[in-house]
C-alpha cells in the first residue's frame, strides 16, 4: 500500500501516540481551527476492534508483541502501538492520595492539586468507560482475599478516588474480557474523521531541530525516509523513557552527557532523564491447595478467570496520616512467566512500594534513534535504606494476609520474605511498571525540573511535554488514570 504524502505545517505536532498522546490529539483537535498531527512509532490498527490483534484485546493477558524491545529486562517493557500502555497493561485504574497531589501542587502550582484535577479524573473515567470489577470476575482467591482484608481491619474503599488506606477492587477499562484502550476511547471514528487531525503511524521520532531557543521542526523517520514536521507548538508524549531520549538527541539535557554522546548542547537542562521513579515490589509465592486449583480450573474453563481483581492499599510506619505507601496484591492464575501443567496455577501476594525515595535515570549510548536508551531504575538504592524498610514493612503485612488465606494456599518458602536480608530482597525485586519523573515539573531554579506547571520546557517556549515523564513524584496508584487526567489538564493550557 502506498502511503499518502505526509502533510506538514500544523499548528500542533504531538509526538507519541500512547495514553497521553491520544488524550492530547482528541482534546486539541476539538478546536476546528487548530490543525493537529499525532505521530506514533508503532502501528495504528484502526478505529474498529475487528481490525485489532486478538492479543491486544484480551484483558486477561499482558501482551508483549507491540513493544519496543522483546526479551528484555522486565522494567524496560514499553508499548509501541497507538494507545500505548493501555493496550498491554492490566487494564487497572486507581487514584492517588491527597498527599500525592500536595506534592504535585508544590512543584507545578494549583492546577496540579486534587481539586483542580478532579474534573479531568471524572472525564477520564467516563471516556475510558471505567467500572468496578464485577462480582462474576472474582475468583475464589480474590473473593477470599477481599474477606480476609476486611477481617484484618482494612476498610472497604473506592480505589478510583482519594481516601484512606483500605481494600477494594480496581476500576477496569475492560468489559467481559475485552480491553477498551485509549485509542478506542479518545480516537473514535468521529474524532478520526475531523479534517484537522492527522494520525501518522509507523513514524519514529528522531529529534527536534532546536535553534536559538525554539523548536524549528521535528525529524521523524517514515518508511526509512527522514521527514521534518513543522508546527507552531510541539508536544512530546513519548513516555517516561522516550521523551527524555528525544530531548537528549535534540541537544536538550545535561551538557556533560550531551558531550559524551556527541550532541551539541542547545539547552542545558540537568533534569532531563534524571528523577526516574518506579514502583518496585517483591512477590511472595504460595502453594495452592488442590481445592483452589480445582476452583481456578473451573473458572478458567468458563473463560472467566482473572489473575487478580482486588488489592489493599496499606500504610507503613513511614507513611503520612491518611495516605498509603504500599499496595498488597494477591494473585492466582496462570503464571506471568513460564508455564505450569494443566490444572495447576501460580498463587501469591506481592508487596509494591508505591512512594519510593530512590531515583534512577535515563541516558543514551548514542544519538542513534534506533539505539535503545540506557535505563537505570535505581530500585531500592536510597542511601538511608528507607525504601527497603518500607518494602519490608509491606512484606510483613503480606505475611498477615497470607496467614488469613491459608485455607486456600500455604507458604512455599521456609524463610518469611520480611525476614530476608537487604541483599536478598534486592535480588528478588520486580516492578509494577509505573515509571515517571524523567522530565519533571518544577520551577526553573530547580535543577531537577524540566517543565513548568503548564508542561512548557524551561528555555524552549514552543516545546511542551505532557506524559508520565512530567510527574514529579509517582502517585500511590497505578499511573494510567492519573496520566489520562494530567494530559487532559495540560491540553487545556495550550493557547488556541
């Protein structure tokens, strides 16, 4: 098929068609007088579900075909498809605490407060069709975990709003096992039909052309050919790993690192690629009883088995009053990695550190856009050891929850996880896949800050960033719903 000529001269070019990019393209193109081009490195499978690969529609799985790197380190997984991570994640949506939004407001101003973001949260819930996990999707394990959490003193809470620690069910962007991703929600047929919106897929963002403190063009590679897109305003939405990589290739970032990779420095911003924050966790395996295996097998035979449909938000002794810094996640079903014989399942409970102190970074090996970035997640590396202490506290709470679930599963390890050495805990760490912060919002005099409260890159007035990378701290939540809301808020700050 021959591709149509690539138009240029837009009012706004949105670089990155993930969760945030879909929101931005839809919101910005609502103004018929503003032309918008949405650029995505991966495929656009179209407006109808019948055109999409079955794997991407299956909300019971974590598909790994449309990603940037196959068979890579677990923390590096990122989507390469229109709709972004909403196409490959667990379709879970939760919201952070009031303490999270207080942190954000200190960095970005009042529009980052819980009250100011509330309309955007509600809009995202409506657009994504979010609903609480229904009773019929609860396995015997999930139902027992809900009961056990209540008996342990965790009150029932709404996971889609701020509130106290407690237990509950996440909000889902899926119905009857079918995933409803951000491309469906925001780029529906009516939106796609707007004459002022262009969607350019299979287009790799190379770099921005920056001269005299302004972006003069965005270089993208389409079908092996380099093309420069020109606009009045450029909005990066390439994600926590992709957005800093584009900035670095464009000469925006720490001057010393730019020199290392042979890129001339256009704007010296030390915060680019720094402040990486993700949510590490440790999985505690449990051995299912024959009864639990049988009940899970019956649920799977009916096509109704979901690995998890509940969680507990818990507070360690380090957590501010009224907030939480842990997620306890009971799971039971087919293993995430590897296989088990038919009729046997993996069960366990993970403790995830939701508010880590540790910070990692994103750097480049070279200015080649095909070269994957160097990602150091920095899990559990804070010098005072607070992250390990909070995680250990969470694993103690996991032990209590596991004891309450013992009629269905028993511990497989002789040594309780919360008594392991710091080194052993670090060796078992995994991730919740919620990286943020590599282009953080903050005032211009903060060396860690990359953008102001409206997402404008410091020193580059016609360049904005509006994705998870701008979050100054990770919320105590799954990040899809917060990113949807923040992208909507930042879209409203762009001038007409």
